[in-house]
């Protein structure tokens, strides 16, 4: 009896599935405010920056990680360009985009590591009156399930 064993990528059939998830966080800018860099004329001007590394909380206000990044003022009295990283126990999430001074903002999720390695989606950010930010990450990712050829 002959037995053929197939090896390599061609032996695996890949079933890709997209799973949507939501992660709700609170960035604690109240206890760890951003550091302002006034780079232009005194006061709020284009090019000013804010650097931050803040505790990241869940909905019950338990610490789940850190939220760190930089923003640059692009439109005085209106909005800034942000880029930051959420560092969580099971990976990181990187976001970038325009955040408005008032109301909510939709910001793109540009990638991640660990559990979040293949994600895409958007973050909806809202500045709360107490100096914190409520962030809702709406994302999906590709997860591969490999089926290998069985033997003899």
C-alpha cells in the first residue's frame, strides 16, 4: 500500500472569517493630562503639540493599559491631528486621524499587534466634561482556520 503525504502551503485550505468586535475604553486625561508644547506664536496656533501617556480604563474605571501618543494642532479652535497607541495586556492598537475640539470624532484604526494584529476599523472618541475621553473601538479582523490534508 502506498501512502502519499502532501506538505507545504498547498495542502492547507484556509477558511477566512471576519469577526466584528467593539472595545469601550476611557482615556484618563484628568489624572494624567497631556503636556503642551507651544511651538508657534504664544497661545493656540497651528503646529502646537500635545504629548500624552495616560491610564487606559474599562467602563467600570479599572485600569486595563495605557494610551500614549501625540497630537498636532491643524485648525485653531476646531481640530488636531492625532496618532496614538493603546497598550493592552494582549497587544496594541494604533489609531490616527483628526479629532475635533467639540463633539465626537471618527478616527481610523491603522493596525495592531498581538490579538489585534490584523484589525481594521474606526474609533469614535468623545471628550467628557470630567477631563476623560470615552473611546469606542469598532473593529474587525481576519482570523485563519487551517485545515490540513489528513493521511493514510
